[in-house]
């Protein structure tokens, strides 16, 4: 699945933010089937050259892509049943009667109805795959030895122990004794192989979709969260690189300190890295993580970038983030090591929130673009860093992100009177609410920022009903899907015209020599 590593500071371009689960695919959840290719065709028509997705990892509690069971594996629910049937691993009649294309993503129904069919297809593959296909599968397992077998074992054991967190498994399995691992392999060898085939299916389908994008000059911008979930294959497999006690429980956990928005801060609960040990080991785990990510994506957004300079460390026994402290992280050493291995770093730094000069210096030292969000720019003078007069070219500007309301929803439901007044002063009087969406899209496209990205909800002029995520909300997140008839050609035409006028369409001028030949030709030959 390897592709060209792409830095984000080389040319002007534009893209759309849409997570795969938001596609109107058959089976009740967006996947890598026909709807994904139709979306890419829309991007082509709209002269967009980036598709930004959220993490593609298998999800745990709450179906959040940022609460993953593995930092390396792909989410099985994103596998297309139609493509499995087309490849001959399922009979077409087996996939009839599932949830349809429209309506919110139904993760629980997909787990109950879709996942067993994916397992059935994997069994079919193991039983009757021709030699050439089996050779491809074996090549895939060989290339991914750093994580694949451990992830498959973790998934099977998690199911065996009724989805309890790994530290609540019988001690010998929680601590991965040699005898326990040998027993699991003997008792569950077939199930472990099935999990590896499922990852192979994911890899094949994503590789095909990414290749289709790249063939049409569309790059994939992926997302890598700085921390991993405690209940994950990563922590179970490598407990030595995390701050855990002798019983495998976190000693300190992640979060952010109290601020204007929360008097108690945010306690995320991810285990913290033993950064000094990682440094001694040459950051090998991070090298493997980025290596895997760069086979899946062309470029990577690093979530919570400020944590690579310093992170908020909270004693695990604390229920809030109030008693945390800032601890320095070896960001310079980490990124120097990654640059040594991979060359120029194709990273976008998610540097939203309160950012210190040290964080800016780290980002700028390695040439990473930062992020700006236009919705944030209208509250007061301190927010003006999100307005175009303060941009530099090495910037990625958004109308909004997956954590924001849609632009229309923000204008209708969230924007204060001050923000409304300031926006109209800065841009234009808003005669009817739909105008605000295109006003922000135009503003982003016309800015000096090399990259601008719009959530699909903004392209489609949708309101709060289409919001993807409300941070800290206990339910209702991640389930938005656009309607199967929503990608009207007029939206693509409107965007394409704007891309041409703002030089984001990839236009290549004729070579000077060819132009000179045309200009020097006799009038009659040019007629």
C-alpha cells in the first residue's frame, strides 16, 4: 500500500474532510465500497486534491475513531461486503437484507450483522484461496509482523474474555506468559488466522481506493492520535513503554489542564509514554507506527501536537485534570529520528488551543504547517490568529473541523452576537443564513494558506443535524452520514470554479518554449 510521501507545504491545493463511516454505503455504515468511489468522483469534478479522513483504526467504546483498539490495524467495519462478494468470498445472496444506504451510521447493528459476514468471507478465503491470493496474504503478514499477529491474538482473547479490559484477563494472559501465548495459539489458531485475513481484506480494499485517488491526483490526509487507548493491543503488547504499575494499571494519564471552557480540565485517561525509555530504544515503536501510517496515507495530521513538546500528566487516581502537571517531551529528538528514517516529514500539526512559543518552535523547526479554523476567528482580538491577515503560506486552513459544529449550524445555533457582528464586518452582510457558508469557503480558498480544507457538511450547506462530534458529549457522536443523493453536480461545479480562480486546481501553465512557438507563428497558421 506504499505511495509517495507528500509534504504539505509545496503547492496550493484544497480538499474535503469526510470520515469513511460517513459515506452512504450499504450495510448501515460507510465503507470502502461503491459510495467511496462515487465520493472520489465528486472530488475530481470539484477539482479537490485532498481527502482528509479520521483515524481508520478499529474502535472501542463509543465507536470513536480516537478510541482505538490498535494504532496499526484497520477497522473491519470499513470493509465493503459488495467488494468481498465481487471477489468471490461471499455469495451475493448472503449480503441481502442489511441496513440501507441512508440514515445515521448504526455501529451496533453493523457489528451484529456485517461483522459475521466478514468473518465468513475470511473463512472462505482460508479454505479455498488460490495459490496466488494466498501468496499475497502471506506477503502481507510478513510485511506487518511488527503488529499483525499480536493484534489478532489480542482481538481473539478479548472476545474469549467477554470484552473485558486486558488487565482484567487471567493474569497469565494479561502478562503474556509464554505458556499462555502457546495455549492461545493452540486453541485459537484458526480464529487468529481469520483476524489476520480480515486485516488483509482491509488492506486490499483501502489500497485499491487509495490508488484510485492517487491516479486522479488526489492525496489522502490521514490522522494519527498522539496517545493510544489503555485497552488496546498496543499497551497489552508493549506495556514496558507505558507508565503502568506492576499490575498493569496506569500510573499517570493524559488530558489537558483547566481553562476558560472547563474549570476541571479534561481527563482523557490514556496511559502516558515512558519517553526516556522510548528515546533509549531509538523511538523504534514510533518509527513502526509512522511507517505503517505512511503506507495507509500520503500525509498525516498529528492530533494534539503540543503534547510532543510537553504533555499534561495527571495522577491516575485523580478524577479530574486539576492536579496534573506539565512534563517535557522529547519532541525534537523524536522528529529528528523520524526525519532520519523517512526523510522530509509529511505532517500537519494540530496546534489548536493555547500554544506556547516552544510548541511553535518545534513545529517550525521541522517545517510542519499548523492549523487555523475560520469559525474561531471572530470572538475577540485574541482570536484574530485564525483570520487570513495573520496566515503564512505554510498553513492548513479549515472552515471548521470534525469537532466543530457545521458552519451553518454554528451561525444558526452557536455564534454569539459579537461573533456575528464581527464576521459581517470582516466579510459581508449576511442577508440569509446560507450565505455564511460560502463566505467562509471563499475566504479560506482566497487566503495565502497553501492548503484549505472544508468538511463535506459545509460543502453541502448542512446544519447542526450533520455535526460529526461534540467533544465531551456522552452519545450521539460519529454517526452522521450524508444522503445517497446529496452530492449534486452544482456543488462540484461551484467548488471547481473557485479552485480555478484561487489557483488550487493544479493548473500547469504551458511551457514557455511551446508558448513562444504559438506566438511567433504567422497569423494564418494561428487562425
